[in-house]
């Protein structure tokens, strides 16, 4: 059995290979989905952590900030993604939150953004699409830094 919370080693570089360390936190109950993301981030040398529940993620985020959080709406059985966006948005250092979903339309994307999410990412996205979206979110979060 895998732990509810796991992490790979952080690297001292942004997604573009320069500057301060980047951490991304994925919240998903789906072990295969977490493994896919861990491989993608490991291949790129990016810091990656995962949590199986929103509760575990909030504990981790209070202990150690992550500028980008991806919430898997399909694998969070008891949790509503709206509640997750609200809880993540209530953190002292609010992360840039992406919602991973199998179904995406403009109305859904608009609602996510209205609720202070950054964007929606296809759950079936390939490595390049994931990397582009995470790069965009990371740079957006650090645009004023």
C-alpha cells in the first residue's frame, strides 16, 4: 500500500530550468494518475508531491508552500471540487490551482476561473500539454515576484 502523501526530491530550478525551486502538489485518490504525474515531473527534474485527499494536501501546504496545485476532480470521491477551490483559496499563501477533469467546456472553465482557479487541464493530457500548462501556471503565479 502506498502512503497517502508522497514526494520526490525538489530541484533548484523553475520549469524553464532557471532560478528558485518549484514545487507542484497533485491531489488525487487515483494511484495510477499520481504515478503518471510523478514520472512526468521526475523526467523534467521538477519538485513534485502528491496527496490522496484534500485534507492531507492542506496539512502539507500549511507546512510547506507549493505555488501550483492540481486537483483531480474525477478521483476525489467525497470532495466537491468547488469546496476544494474554496479551501485552497483560503490558505495564507494561496496557490495557483488547476483542476484536472475528463470533461471540459467553456462554461466549466469559466466557473473554475470565477471561483479563483487558474484553469482546467484535461485529465487525459499528454506530457507536453501538462508541462505547458504547469509552466504557464508557475509563471503566472510568479509574474510579480
